[in-house]
C-alpha cells in the first residue's frame, strides 16, 4: 500500500476508531460491489463521523459506496470506482419517538424489524413492506425507493418521509424537510433523496410518518381464469367502496409455489380496519368474486411472506421491476409471458403485480445473459409508449454491464438530473457510475 | 427598469395584443396576492394559451435577464404571485383545460389554470375526486396548488398536493419544456416532480399537471364536540389519534373564534364553550360507523359539553359552517389581522396554546385561533387595527415571537400556505446555512440566472450565486495527502 494510502487509512482510523475501519482482505472482499473491492470498509458510529469520512474521501478524491444491510447492492450499474465501503449499520438508534405525534426520527441504519419492535407496544407501524423488509435498513429502503404490496393503501417512501439528514458529497451535514407531518417550508428535499441511491447525499437520519396498526386484518385469494379476468375483477374492487391494504395480482408460478390450484391467475387481497369493517369488507369482496364467477378463499397472514419468498431471486437469477399502468395489467402480463416464450421457452418466470398501480415484479430463472437482455429490451419496447420503465432490480454484474439496468430516461429530465449531480458532486465521490445514465 | 420596447413588441407577437396587459390600471390588479401587505405590480402581464408561448416568453426574458412571475388565481397568502422587482408576469388563467381524464388509470392531466374544484366536479359522477382541498378550492387553480404544495382541511388523511401529483410539464428558467414524471409511477432517476411541487415558481412555469384521482369514500360522518377548556379538546385530539383513527379532518376553534362566529351566524356553538372540535371520518361505512361512535365517546370522556353528530349532508354543512366562516367572522372583532400558518408536533398543542395566550398578553394583542389540530397546523389570527401603526408593530412582534415558539418546539414556519416573500426571511429559523445552500443549488439547476420568481421562497443572498457558504466538517489534522 502506498504511503498516501496508508495515511488516508490512518485518518479514517482517527475518525471512526480502530474497530470502525477494516482494510484486511476478507473484510474488503465481503464489501465488494460487482467485483470491485474497496480499499477500506469504514463503519462510523455517528453521523458526525459519516460527515468526516465523506469530507476526507472528497478531499482525497475517493469513491464512496454507502451501504446498509447490503440487500440491494445489485440495483444499478456496476460502479465506476470504489475506494470506501461506508457501512451505516452502526447508525441504528431511535433519535426521537413520541407516539402521540405518530412519527419517528431514526438513524438510517436501523432495520425495519428493529423499528417494528419499538413501535408495536404503541400499536403503530411503518407502512412499508418491500421484500425482505425486516432485515433491511430504512436508509437503504429510502435510497432504493423500495416498496411492497402495502403501497396500495399507504403509498411509498415518498408519502412517508418527512425529513432527512444527509451528508453531501463534500461532507457537509445537511437537513431537509421537517419533523412534523405537515410542512411546505422550502424545497421538498426529502423527495429528491428517495431512490437517488445515495448519489446526492449519504442518508443519515430519517423522520418518518407512522400509521396506527389496524385493529384487525384478513387476507383472501380470488382465483380467476385469466389475467384479463383478474384485471376486470381488480377494476370492480377499485371502483367499489372497499379499501384494501393490498391488491396484488399473482401469476401462475407464484400461485403454484404458495397456493397450488386449478387456475393460472389470482388476485390476493387484504383488508385492515376495525373488526366489523373487515368482516363486512370480506363479505363484499366475496360478492364481487361471485359475480365474476370466481372462487374466493381466506388465506393466512403468512401467505404474503410465502409469496414474497417465491418472488425472491436466487444467486444468478434476475428480478425485473416493470412500471406500467393499471389499465394494462393483462396486456403487460401477456407481454411478459410472450417475451419469455420467444426468448427462452424453458425459462421460469414468477410475476406479481400491484394491480391498482400496474407495477410488476418479475423473477426470471433458468435464463442466460442474452435471454434476460432480450426479455428486458422487449418489455422496454412494450411500455415505452406509455412512459413506463423496466428496471433490473437484481441480476448478475455481467447482465447489468451488458444492458443498462435503468433503461432510458427522457432527455429533458435527464439534463436536469445531470446538472444536479454535476453541481452537487462534481468529483463523483458518491456511488460513481451506478445511477441512471451512469451518473 | 422599464421593459424595452422590443421586448414588449416581441411579447405581443407571441400572445397577441389581447393576451397582454400593459395599462397601469390593468397591471394594478396583479400587484398582490391575498397577502395584501406585499405589493408590486409587474411591468406587463402576458396571458398565454399554449406551452410553446410560455417557452417563447421565458427565452425572451432570459435573454434580457427580465424577472418572470407566474400567477394562477392570485389566492395565495404569502406574497408569492406578485412582482416586487417588476418584470413580466405570466398569468396562466387562459390555460384552464382538462386535457385528459383517464379513469381506468385513475388520473387526469390538466392545464395549470384549471380551478381545483372543477376537476372534482368533472369526475364526481363517476365516483371520483381530486383530494387536495384548500379552503380556496372554488377559486384557486391547480397550478397554484402545485406551486405552493397546498394543503387543506382534509390533508390529515389524504396528504397534501404533492401526494397527488404524478407528473408535470415544466418550462424551466432556461426556457426548456421538460416532462417530469407522468401517469406511470416509479420512474428511474431523481424525483424531479417531487422537488418541483412546492417550488413556488422558482424552478419555472408549470404548464401541465398529471394528478391522481381517488375513489370517493362510501360514507362520511361529521362530529362537532364542544368543551369548556381548550386543554380538554386537545386531549380529545390526542386520544382519538392514540385510538388508532386517522380522521379525514380534525379541526379546532378557540374561545375568541367561537364568540366571533356566534355573534354573526347561526352555527349555534354553545355559548360557554372555550373550544370546538370538528371531527370528520370517512371511508367504508362499517369503519366510519364504528370509529365515529368511538370518537364521540372519547369526547364525552374528556368532558365535552355537547357532542353533535351530523345525520345527513345538510347537517354536515351546518357543522362546517362556523369553521368555514371563521376568517370572515373575526372581522367583527377587529378591522384586520395577520394570519399565521406555523406547525408544531401535535403533542405540543396544549403547550403552544398556553404560549399563544402569553404572547398575546405580552404584546397586548388579541389572538383568535382556528387550526388543523390533527396535524398541529396552527392558524392564529393576530387581530389589530390598521389605523394604529403602533398596534401593527405589536401585532408583527407577536407574530414573530409566535413563529419562534413553534420552531423551538420542533415545528415548521409554514404548514400549507408556502413561503413566498412573506416567510423567506424566516427560513433561517428552521434551516442552517448548509441546508439553505443546498436549496440554492437545486434552484440553480432549474434556473441558472435566477429569473424565475426572484426573491421568493429563499432568503436573499449575496449576488455571487453561491448563497450561503457552509463550513466543511473538520477532518483530522495533518494525517494525509
């Protein structure tokens, strides 16, 4: 290691302590991103330390990759450079929680599971359920804008993040938003940080809106003969007075994994409210199902985690996230099936669609790089005319090197994104190369 | 500096003589929004009907570094849609079409000048509505709502404007028409739609908006509870929230406001009430029935004098009547007032109410209160007589102190009205230099020459464009490079 390198390492030690800095081979290898091995793994114990680490990296023109639980490191392009893996799991404290405010301020490294345990005695929860949520960090969920079926009722991080403390590329600790549930003072900075993959700032502290846990919640599965019938049923539900928590279309393979039966399509619904409203909602749902000639059956709560597991890719597989429209549920579903059939008849595909929004998660197995690339491109063509997108949310490095994992971004908007990135991080300290258009 | 004759001629070429307001009397109409404290007429008002006209106007102004101020209906409360530095005002009232209603995908695309309520009216028969409902919704424009990220009495449950905006067409300060977001959610890239909503015209001119439409709730229940002490009402609010309910609205009126309303209308609030709480629950019928019973019971338990439940729309309108007339009713107490819009964490409501009384006493001004109790958004009306300059000064002093008190409790300087000219100077109460610097840089990406609504939203700063220069964090001495 060069003298300069060694002294930067010592400076990191001076900031984060001997235990907070690792430069041994196993630690570095474990923090590799897409095969790129960092020179240091730094685990700060406070936001001030994060700020100092980034400031140092900025002056030394080092590339920093912030990370939480490490569950979403396959999102985005392979990094252009990587010097410092910035492990934020040491920042896992609850900063401020007053249950009467139904909001909470936490450090970004806290996991959803740890947070849920803290909230449960007050019958409150954070209404976000992305895959693997319980072990994922809030900072990671915000940086990747991850969500799950509950978004139908509660929205996404965009609707829940009130305030954010972050470290800019030059190490300046910055605050945006507010700690109260309603504020329009200044630009809505938290919005900009969501889904930005840490490229505009390392997320350090989040103030989040919470929700009361419903008194009761139950789930049902409605079996339908086709995606077209499922779409028609979903439209009936959305047009009714029902207020589901989740309304998810499940494709054939997911069904086979969690609830084998005679049909290839199904819609899973959950309703949360006071007990009498849940019972009443279930009756109405059954009536709607009956009118469509569909079979409805109650399913246990575990159904949702089982479905989630079926959608989780194994090593080497790919996960695509398609953003389409609710009114094109069946069209999109057919396009997925056809794209797979055309490219690789023996590939396996699991799909789950947040039906009222038209966003689809697609797990692909038994494909190779060329096949996944072909499927991705074909689906991108399919959603292009409505302004939709297909993002490779997980997949091998080689795949994301061969095909842009984000897909095209409209030129005018991209010019603004680049201007922001150039102004806020001209040295490309934060996650260089990983965001849209290689930003 | 007056506008050049060539610029005026070019503007006329773009929008036609009928699309230009040049006369002194004509421009006077545009000199202020509803915060009439702040006055500044533009040098000319252009009334475009198409996006390409807006693009042409912005490019023209940019070439000559002439300030541009966008304006919708002018119902803002912040000194936003007015021209303190003169320049060109772009009135968007003629861009008022509904471009598309897409019910299968539950969204609509509209031009910015469309009146908020007209959108709900257009989809109500199909069972849908546009959720943001600022009190001005029968006159305010959706472009204005987007610009200020407007709230409303029902945002406790439904969120504010930004939660309902899917996409924008924005003509930036460089005169580029860009599409941000759209019908499809989850676009890759930075959420520029999210940052542009609430930017108060400082990023550019919004020329189209794609919004979410919601299915109308099956049932609505409105409850009015009155209390002998505001503490009891505040405790009822906390208990309702703690019981796991999120009412659509949770509004409170204090004693002075109740008196003013009772004197002038037949809202019929109990005479000895020191606080009135309006609770509105909506959603599936079974949920609304169960929760409204629980809410009423909570009010009784907290010592309510009276609890009334509206049985139909007419009764519901009657219960809301007093609340809706609140701002007008204070006219009976004083010739004029300062309206505040600060927020405190909901749990601090009882504390801030006591503090407000103390502030009023210290500055010898009366303060009437009507507020969104559910989200801690206060709207104190500080009463004064504008014929007495000394009283105005006291009202202003009380206003500043009140804002400081809210910030000290972890609150914010504006909950739903926006910043504008009025509160730009107050932002440093809430944000450090680094935070404001970050905002200046965001602005610069959209409007490099600061021609879009200059002087609004952000406090003024040195002309170099760098804004506040935050100190870098200290790194360990001597160790490296």
